C-alpha cells in the first residue's frame, strides 16, 4: 500500500524551504556535474579556467546561490534527521546551534573561495 | 481506498528484511544526503587552495587528485549518490504535490534503474583520462 515517510513536520517553514531549495538544487547540481565532468573534464580544471567562469556575473551568482542553498538544504536535512531519531530538549538546541554555526562558517569560507576565484571584485 | 499497515519503526534497521520500497527510499535518501553534505564540506576545503597566492597550488591540487584512480572511482560513487538523491528528490516533490503516491514504489525502482544507467554510462568519462 502507498505510504509516505518524511523526517519533516509538513507545512513548517523549514519544510517549505527544504523543498524550495531542492527545486533549485536539482537543476544546479546537475548543471555543475555536467559542466565540470563532461563539458570540462575534471582533470583539466585549472585556476585560469575556473577564474574565467567565475568572472562571469551570472555564473558567479549561480555558484554562490548554489553554495548557500546546498548548505542550508544539507544542514537542515541533517538537523531533521537527528530530530527524527529522537533529539530533543537542550541537546536539540545545542546541536541546532552547532549545525547553524558550521553552516555559517561553510558559507563564509565558500564566499571567500568564490571571491578568490573571480576578478569581478 | 488505501489501507495503512503498522510496519514498525523505520529506524529499527535490524528488521531491514521487512522494509517496503518506500522505507528503502527513505533510508537511501538519508544515506545519500549524509554523503552529500559531508562531501560539500570536503569540496570547499579542497577548493580553498584557490585562496593561495600562487594559482598553481589550486591547479596542481586538482590535477594531483585527479591523477589518483581511487579519487576518480570515488567520484563515480559521488555521481551515483548525487543522481539518486536528485531523482528520488524529484519523486518526493511530486508526492508532496499529491502526485504519484499510489505508484511511489514503482517510481522508487525507476529512480534506482535510472541512477544505475546514468552512472554506468558516465564511468568512461569519470574513470578515463590519465591512468
């Protein structure tokens, strides 16, 4: 019989954001794989090639949004998986804080890396 | 008219032989999700070589990693994980929109078959190169 399993409480803000980011990530993750493994072979990636791509405003913006949405989607997914496994109370708040901090640091470092790759700024 | 069955707690992996297609989809989606977020942190760490003053550090790091067969094989694994997560994610989005719930077991099998086909077709591109 048809059954549905989800780690999320349907209808919540994080539930909606998880799905909205999923829609964006489906396209961008597939594009990322295609561009950097099939159009350009991974072994042939050079700093100059990366810089040429990252110096296009549209590409830079897409990759930065990719970083932010993937980080949110991944960290939010981990948080919900842990809640699903019974995390609650002060441990839930502590884990939520650590995950939020880890996500923020990843976005900051990813932004730093993206800026280093571009000559737009 | 759908009926519901008490299949027990999905986290009780000891009874995996009793898992239905939907439960396997849930387990695989969780597993692939954990791999992908783990990879994202690793990916940014490797790409951080771009912040070095000498641009050859970035180029040589990527080239050095791609020279290793084990890295290229792991990339095939990453592709498999990403493709399944994408296809099953599309399946979940449709179910959330109220479409395909009654065929959710078939669409799970379809996700697996398509993942297998895409990964097998991609092996030459990923593994080939500087052996």
